């Protein structure tokens, strides 16, 4: 995009991240536009980070549930024998 303006996306319907990406893609300065590889890497990295965060949260909930069940059953924690 070398000339012209575009209507900014509505922040009620679109995330600030998407609005920022669209602004970069439509930049009049070519050096300010992200490459396809850069966009893909950014979104893949963010997706992986989100998945890992979710997995960690799920593991913490599972551990708490196991600990609660052990307490209810009267199972004592064993120390590692290593």
C-alpha cells in the first residue's frame, strides 16, 4: 500500500493484536511491513506459549485434585528414596 488510508478496525469486534498486525501489513513504508515468515513465527510462538500456559494450569489443578483425594483417603505423602 503506497497511497491512501484505511478505516481502522473496530476494537469491539477485533483484538488489539489483530488491529496491530493489519496496521503493519497496510503500512505505506515497506520496511515496516512484516514478512510472511515473521508473522507465522510470531503467531506460532504465541500459540505455543498459550498452550504451555494452559497445560501448566491443568497440571496444577490435577495435582491439587490428587492431593485432595489422597487426603480424603488418608494416604500419606511418601518421601523419595533416591
